[in-house]
C-alpha cells in the first residue's frame, strides 16, 4: 500500500485526466457535548468537542482523487479521552487529534466495476463487522485496496485487502495507553462480501479475515464466515414490514494465542405504519469456554450502533452476550419549518450466552432534527447493571453541518 501515493500522482498526470475536471469540496463539521455519570467514579465527565472534516474530491472521466483531513478540538476537557491521563473522569473516546482521514484514488473505467486504492471509509452491510465508527469524532478508516463489481443483474461482489486500520484514537495513540488505544493497527485483513438482491431482500455471504499484527492486539485476530438476509415488504399503501436474519461462525486466526470457536446469530423484525415504527430483535454473540477474548468479537465494527448506546459491550464478555431489544419511533417530514423530526426509544435486556448470567438493562431515547444542511440531536442512554460493569448514564447534545 506504500505505492498508492505514487500511483495517485501518476494517474493525476495521465491522459485519463484530459477530460473536464470537476472539483467538489467536502466539509462535515460537528460540535457535541457529552455528559457521563458512571459508578463508582465520583467525578462526572463533561466533554465539549468540535470536529471538522474538510477535503476535496477531483473527478475527471473515470478517475477521481479524494483527500480529506480530520481535526478534533477539546473545548472543555473535563473527561478522560483515553489519551489525556484524566483517569478521574469517565471515558469519552474523543481525544484531540489532527490527521489525514482519507486519501484515495478511485477508478470506474472497467465495466460495472469500482476500484478504490488508498486510505478510505469502508462500511459493509449494517456495519456489524466492518464500519467507519462515524459516531466518534475521529473516524475509523482503512489503508486498503477495494474492488466492487456488479456485472450480473442483482449480484454484487465486494472484495477488500486492508493493510492497516486507522483507529479512532488518532495520531497521539500509542502502546503506553494500552492495547485498545493504538493509532493504527497493521495486518493482512481481507473482507469478502457477496450479495444477491431479489424482490424480498438481499442475501449476502461474507468472509472476514481480521489480522492484527501488533503484539498487544494479537487476540483480536479472527476468521468469520457467515450470511445475512435483509429486506422489506409492503403490506399495504401505508404499512411496511422489514426483516433481517444473520448467522456467522468465528474462530482464531493468524497470531491469535487463543484457540476458540463461537457462533453469532441475530434476527430482527420491524413494522412501519405511516410515520410510526415498531421493532424488535434478538442478537447473540456466542462464547466458547468462558475465557477472555474467546467469545465472538467484532473489533472493526461500528460498535456504537449495537448493544446499547452506553457502550458497555464494546468487547464481548468472556461468557458471551445475548441482547433482546425493542424499539418504538415516530417521524415527521416538513413540519414546523424542519425537513425532518424524529423520536426513537429503545429497550435492551442483556444476558450472558453461557451460565445464565444477568448482565443488565438499558433504556435509550433520541430526538433528531434536520433542516437543510443542518442537523441536531439530543440523545440519552441509561444502563442499569445487574452483575456486569456498573451503572452508567450518558447525555449528548450535538449540532452538525455538512457539505458533501
């Protein structure tokens, strides 16, 4: 992958760019306040951060080049960022940072094929296994080569080789902060995703080979093979049923010192009636023998999307995790001067996969507004511990403006 900047420069000066040049600015700015109360820590966290991603995409014919920076400023640093040493506060994983977020070359000159080389954002399916962690201020990106092909109607193939994962900890992360806070993790990661779309939904088969070469994170290396089906069907003019089901099997890979095998399965149903939505699901991240890091792990996922917004299960417990959840929501469009208004509430019950342990319960609520390029969010999570971790409450207020 060290050769990709040279390749980008070469293509930029090639005859392929004799076509008219189209320049597109990229700006995504967000200011966010996060408040955390976490037992038994006596000092609450109050994190006020500002994050801006700014870049430029240049397109000419079948070639495009995208370069984007990312910067996070801690306006109020009464929180443990994971890197600032303020361990008397709860963790808010948004350290100050300035870095190159994306630098990629994309080529679309082959039939029904997209080739992307360089530092890039990768979100596969629902981001349960590979995602960009967009919730955090510092995004997760990959130094990778990716090929997407859709040459047969309804069928798609997506293959990625990633030599490095650029983590949410940014340029100041390092070994001294522990195994979970490295700025980048090298390895020979392979993500293969094959899908076929039909009337009822999309059937996907996948293989994810996660190879983490740094000594502190050898135990995150795994091989995962599975499938997913997701879709939606109209039950009338105003009623829509959505559904999803997944299964995967995971085992140790490459330098992982642990020997284990664990299963993953999940099912979800949703019902939409006009602006009203109701849903529920059950997700299991299985366990093997109950030893640490021998349960089903997803270290490259957008983890905040799953198992509660309080982020108590970013690492699957040794005895696995069972998450039974239900949600209710309502949305308005073009009302009170806003393009969209949305309300959502979610309840989770968490248990272990083995030994019948009760972990806890969580209630999550959210209100969102959107008008033009602006969006605002109020979000709250309340985790009540029953034998795993500790009681935690989190509140977020954010305002975002995007030009992309």
